[in-house]
C-alpha cells in the first residue's frame, strides 16, 4: 500500500487511486508510484505523445493487455491518430520479429554492430548529399 502522501499525488494526477496499486508490495509501493509519476507524468525530454507511443510499442511487444489498453488510451489523450497507433504497433512487431530472427540464428553481435555502423555512415552520406541538393 502506498503512503497517504502518494495517494494524494495519485488523486491529483489521475483523479483516483487505481485498485491495482494494492498489488504493489509495501516496501516498493511509493517508489513504484514515483517512477510512474516522474517518467510518465513528469516533464522529461520526451513529449507526452512520444511517451504514449513508446509505451504502446513496448506493451504490444510484451503482449500485456493491461498496458496496451492504458497506453492506447494515453495516446488518444495526446491526439494520436488510429493510423499512428497502428504504425507504432507495426514498428514494435518489426522489432520483436527481427529480434527473434537475430537471436534464433545466433547472428554474431560484433559483426552486426560493424554492419550497423556502415549502414549509418551510408544513410548520413545520403542525407548530406540530399541537403546539398536543396
């Protein structure tokens, strides 16, 4: 159970203390809420819109129906379109798919890192060329 102070904060941020808070073990309850407060609701380098899309992508990848629902609703509050929601889920599925391929095929990590560096260099060269054409 969270402290009275944290309950007050939750009510301020969310209008209520959600029932799932009771599932948190007491030694970590206040800390768990602080993580949500500071990362999800706090001012950070990411916008609320970006956080909602990252959250939805992660939720879809780990296949958590609770998280998918929450982050979908969060994204809608941030005026994310249905097309953008679909794309976020598509990107997360792409990452999960290729992670499965890379791990299953036991692709050499060092070789992967080297190849990625070459790809980044190539894309940067293309971007620089395109910028100079403008």
